[in-house]
């Protein structure tokens, strides 16, 4: 994920694509668009920013593609505050908060059922 000084609170920050074959997906996106990746084990690859500074998304190995397409992630300077705001606004937390190698995050469903995520480095 990207440099904290460049982050904007609640801005779109990262798009995660669920894929059924990680190696094939990396090959496809590398061939089709010139994307480069950072490997995080057998089940995840970060999509490197064109500038070479950080990541703009990721490929997550799954058993099925998420209905509705990619998971959009927002960046937060205050994950717990954002969690409270999402719940107060009528969002439903569907996963987390949980830790991951880049910090902490949670997923929520908006009132229409769209799933998004929010992450923070701490």
C-alpha cells in the first residue's frame, strides 16, 4: 500500500480482484497491461504502482469470484473512528476489523449490499 504522507482520508485507495488461478491472473494482467506484482505467498499478489511507489491493488486467490466484482478499499487515518461512522450511517460490518501484513482493515456492506473495505496501517 502507499506512503502515508500521500494518503487521503476516506479516498479510494486500492482495488482487490478475486481470481481463481493466481499465476494465470498475473500472467494475463502482465501481458495485457504490463502490470508488475509483489508476491505475498501462494494466495496473494500486490499490483505495483506504475510510479514504483507502493501498490494500487491486489489479486486475491479465491474459490469463486465475488458477486459484484472487485473489492474497493478506502484508506483511513482512524480505522476505529471510520468503523463507528460506517455503523452509525447504517453500514453493516461483514468482516473484521482484522490484522493483515499492511496493518488493519474491515469490510462492510452499504445499505444496498455493496461490499467495500477500509484499511489503515495501524
